[in-house]
């Protein structure tokens, strides 16, 4: 079941844009109207690392007109095997700077806004207010819960992904009056899927966390796909469902979960 698109249609497409986006506009439910919504949309990606890299690349390629990139880190060598938006030449640069350069080179239709700050309770509401969709590409539960709470307060849909080792998850969260008005068939939040963070030490984090590059590409690409569905209003969202992929076993599952409310 599709929902009301979260972005309004922008101006008529130019001939260059009709050529650039000809293939996605052939998709049932997308059309020119969906592409004009994408070009008029505002999407914030929190994290320009393993998940944010492919998500940003495909959102830029899709023609998301205003793309926000938030990350406070600088690029180091250990990032390069999976953070494919960055190059070896960008080592030492702020990740948002490196990502913005790549996005601008990929698609001149995209305006990039960068944030080098860390999200906290003092700044998150003001930052989120400007965006239609929030993409959580972070790697720790404290930040994930912070993002989920702020997105809920703002009534913004949130696309979330996670990877560990050879397995990853993707879901979309949205609740409140805005979700109901958009026709969301299910209202869901991160805490419905993960009521509490794992005990400290159970799951490795940061440099101690194992991950393979192709998995981050798969999960980040699925996240970008959820965003395009939200913006253009086609397809069925992963609301109240989580897509689980285990690349070690080759298993892929679609698991439903219930709202705690």
C-alpha cells in the first residue's frame, strides 16, 4: 500500500532532466510526477560512513533536490573498504566535505547542505525541522534512539539501517498525526523493534565491530529505496516490517513487528 508522498511536485522537468531520469520515470507509480517530487524533496542523511555512503550516492543519482549530510568524523584508511563515496585522496578530510564533492560531481541537480556537528538534545530539533525525511545511517544505539525520538516529535518519517558482521537490517519508522494523515497503514518506531539497547559489551562498536563492505552497500541501497518510495509515493514501505539480510548464509527475510502502542 502506497502513501501520500511526503514532498510536493517541483517545476516542470528540463529536457536534460527528462533524459537523465528517463529510466526511473518508467516505473509504475513513479512517472514524471514522482521525479518532480524527488527533485523538490529535502532528505537528511545522518552518517556518511558505511551505510550513508551508498545511500547518499543513490539518493543523489535519483535526483533528491536537497540532500543533507551530517557527520563529525574525518576519513581514515580503515573506512575505505566500505565507505565508497570517499576516495583515497580524501584521507584526512571531513567526511561531509568528501561526500559533498562526490555528490556535486555526480548530479548538478542536487544541492548539498553539510553539518559537521554532533547531534544532541540541544540541536537536533532545529536541524530536523528543515527536512522531509531523516535517514539514520549511524552505528550506535544512543544516537539511534536520539534520532528516533526527534523524528517522532517532528512527525518526520525515518529510514533506518544497521549492519554487524555479515548481517544487516532495514526498516522505516513513522508515527503520529502526520503518519496517519499520509495514510501510513502501520505506525512504528525504533523502540518497537528494539525496545532497549543491548547490554554494554555484548555488541562490538566502532573499530572493534566486524563488517564487510558489500553488505553496507546492500543495506544502504535499500535505505535509499525506502526514501524514494516515501518521497514519490509508490510501492510498499517497510513500516512495521524489517528486512533482514544475512550474506554469510544467503538468507533474506521480511519480519513483521508490532507497535508497542
